[in-house]
C-alpha cells in the first residue's frame, strides 16, 4: 500500500479530530491572550509610570515569569494546585492560567516599551501646543504607543499558539495529543502514519499562525518606526 | 549693564532664576523685556542656558525665583494654567518633532480642533493657506516620514502659527538640518519677522541673527551679559566673553587654537 499513512488521516473522524485538537490549542491561546491583555495593559502602564513600589513588585513578577520555563509553571499549576491547594483544576484551566500569567508579563513589557519609546520631545511639542496632560496622553502618546505595540502583540499571539504544544504534557488533548492517539491506534496497520499525521499537524499550525504573522508584518509596514 | 526697556512689552522677565533637580543652575537672574513685534536673538555658547530660558517662558521648566509676565500678567505664580498660556506662546524645537501618527494636515489641525475648539472647515482652510505660504501646498496629505528635515521644520513652524500665538519661541530650529535646508527655514522666519510676529530666537546662525533681529542678547553661564543692537553686538561687542564667542565663528586662515562653535 503506497499511501497507507495518508489513508489514516481520512479514516473515520480522524481529520475532524485533528481539527478539534487544533481548536483546543487555539481556544486556550486566545483565551489566555485575551486575559493577558486585561492584566498586561494596566501592568504595562504602571511599569511606565513613576509608582516605585508598584514597579518594583511588577518587575519581580516579570523576572519570575521569565526565569521559569513554561513547562515548570504548567506542572506547578496543574499538579501542585490540585494536590496541595485542593483545587481540582482541569488541564485546560491550568493551561489558561499559566499562559495568562506568562502573556500578561510579556505584554506588560511590550506596553512599557511602547509607551516609553515615545520621545520626550513628542510630549513637549504637544504640551507646547496647549494640550492638557490628559490630551497629550490620549492624542499623542497612546496612538503612537499603540502603533508600536500592536504588531508585537500580534506576534505574541503566534508565540502563545506555538507554546500550547507543551500542554500535552499535563494531559490536555490538543492537536498534538490527537495526532499521537491516531498514530498509536494505527501503529500496526499503518506503521508509516506518523509522517503523514505529524505533517498534517505541521500544516495546521502553519495555517493558524501564518495569517497572524502576516497581519503583524502588515501592521509593521503600515506604521513604520 | 543698562537694561533696554520697551514701551509696549509683551514679555517681561525679572530676575528669573532656574535650577535643575540635580542642583545645576540653569538661569542665574535673567531680566529683559520684549516689545510687541520685536525680534530678539539669543546667542551664547553651548550650555549657557538659552534653551532653559525659552523653556521657562512656556512652562516646560519651573522657575525658582523672579517672575515672567505676558501682557503684564504674571504667568509664573502658583496655579498657572500653562495649557492656556501655551496657546499664546508657540515654541518650535530643534528636533523635528512632528507627530508621526498624523499626516501634515492632522499635525496642523490638532491644536486648533482639540485645544482651540475651532471649526474644522475653517481651520483646514487656514492650514492650507499657511502651507501655501511656506511652499508646501501640495504636501497636506503627506506623512512626516515622507518629508525632508527642512519641510518638517516649516510644518512645525506653521503648526505653531495655527494657534495664532502672540509670541513665538524658536530654539535652534535649524541646528539639526542639513546645510542646504537651513535657508528655506530661515526664509520662513524672516517672513514672520517682516509681518510683525514677536519672536525670541535662539540661533547659531550669526548672519541670520544679524539680519532679522532687532536686538541681540548674549548669554553666558545662565545670565544675560550683553544686550545690544545687532549692529553694535557684531561690530563692537562690549564684553570680552562676547568677543571670544564671536571669534569662534570667524575662520581666518590657518588653523589656530580654539574650535568651531558647538
Ligand atoms: N534636565 C537637565 N538636568 C540637569 N541639567 C540640565 C538639564 N538640561 C540642561 N541642563 C544643563 O543646564 C545648562 C543649560 O542648558 P541649556 O539651556 O540646554 O543650554 P543651551 O541651550 O544654551 O545650550 C547646561 O549646562 C546643561 O547641561
Ligand atoms: Mg539649547
């Protein structure tokens, strides 16, 4: 049988199952990104502000998140939370929590960078026109920061989608897990299925991430510097 | 030194002192008046406090002593609404500080629409008229990044004019420009002077200062140490310090000690 592996893909509901797995990954990434925005935007504005104590705490938080491998955070959230804290978190919930913690840290740093990258003379020339402090922020600083932030934030979405592949290790049945299940189930009938199934996973990730990274590129071009 | 006082001062500085947070004294007792329609050139070595002086006049720096009056009204007391004063005092900086997220027209309209609450059609007509006047009639829809340095500075100048200021502060507005673009910007300023705009101009373009200024203030170490007509100042400076300063702008022959102006 020449195309044996390819057949596996279209056997029964296998392809639909892969798509459903991909949807699980995307759903977790998007939910986490949405929540990251809720926390990351105010955190970032605070990091760019003059609140010393708040900044100190946030920086410690960022450093902690960056030092920890995401996998360790996932294990801690999933196993520690269920055993020690008695919370019975599902793998998906643990994943959303961890990716939110990570995404909020990443996003807040991007926000801080975007806000502080607006040069001082932009503030001053806006002030010199008679704009109030509030108007300077709203009409000059925020639009410029948003233009810097948006492409980077969109890139963060693709990074989060890619990193969801780790959650297979805390038992979430996402696209990679489905792929393994399909391969295992056909190990004897179709020993070369792995190539085709993983190839399909590759294409699925690409299909999900490529448009998003194109969008980021487009935004970068539309708003240079 | 005798203070030149004007009959009809629009701006009056009296013993203005300023100190930076790190303790550095920016202004060490500066007093002078500016009459309506007068053009005052401020010159002096780098770091002598010229920018600090202009920044104090529109509240970007806080003064530590003395007073500044605009049209007789003290603008340096407690509780001054600087956003109101700044509508009357325009300032153009050395950096090309157009707002990069707005096109040329957007830059020109920001102040009139958001601050002066002017009507859009009327403000647009005025903006187009000013663009025409500085030779940029066809650039209303351009983005700042598509303009040359000289074009950006011309837009920055008329962005100030959109607010119909009573007084214009120009801080070395040609210092970051390529030499071939200096002239087009200075021409605009000379045109404003001819129209009777009151201006405080910090510049290192000595021949320009000589041509457009009614009066020259020479500063050193946070003080005004010489005030004279351009004719007087450039031909017979009264102080040694001014003579040394002016000597830096002359290049007579073989290299000697001393350097170019910074
Ligand atoms: N933000 C600041 N903090 C401390 N010192 C400053 C600051 N800005 C300027 N200075 C100092 O004040 C002096 C006057 O500066 P400035 O007014 O910019 O000089 P000029 O415009 O004549 O070159 C300089 O010695 C400069 O180093
Ligand atoms: Mg200066």
